[in-house]
C-alpha cells in the first residue's frame, strides 16, 4: 500500500504551477547515418501510434505526437497519484540537400518512433573513372644512347 507524502504532492503542485513549458514538448531523439540512409529514433512512451503525424514540407521534417488520457482515466475516477500528464510533442529537423524525401518511412514499436531517411542517388559518394583518350599522344620514357652532357652553372 502506498503511503501519503504531503511534501511530494506539494512539490508536484508547485512544479506544475511554475512550469512555463505549456506548449509542445521536445522528444528526446538519436540520429545517425547507416550506409545510404539516416535513422532517427525518438522516445514517445505511452503515445497512441495513431496520434503520430509526420510531415515533410520542402526540406523541413516535422514530427508531432499527442499523449491523451486512456479509457478509464476520465470522469468519476479517484486518483491516488497522477504523474503522467497529457502532452503534445513536437520536433522539427531541417533535412538539407541530398535527401530522398519521397522515400522517408516510419515505424513505431515499444514507445520508440523510428524514421528512416534515405540519401538521394545524387548525394551518394561515387567513383569517377578516368578514361584515356585514344587520340592523345602517349608519353613514353626511354634511355638515350648519347653520353650525358654536363650542365653549365
């Protein structure tokens, strides 16, 4: 059985009253490149996957998500403690050049949103082959039969 701690509740109340972050919250994320694509992993625990919205507008990637009260947490419920609150989450990234925006894909599993961002074909590193021109003169080195001449200084 949980014990009642009035100081913890007072601290929680003071935090909620003086919390200036009433707008969308940022989601913690990791971003790395793996071969020909980037992988973004964002923590969104307790989020309904249907509330996740990912938009690409030009080179701007926007991720929005909403945590709402689940069934049974509404009217008539007597709360003992409530630390999880409803919240909006927002993250925007400038993709820059060299991204295949049509190939962006996303999955959500175990509270983690994974967005795969492919690199465009134009931006992938490639080798440039050097081709010898058949009409160009070929420079060849060979030994001379003459005696070397002294160089005047």
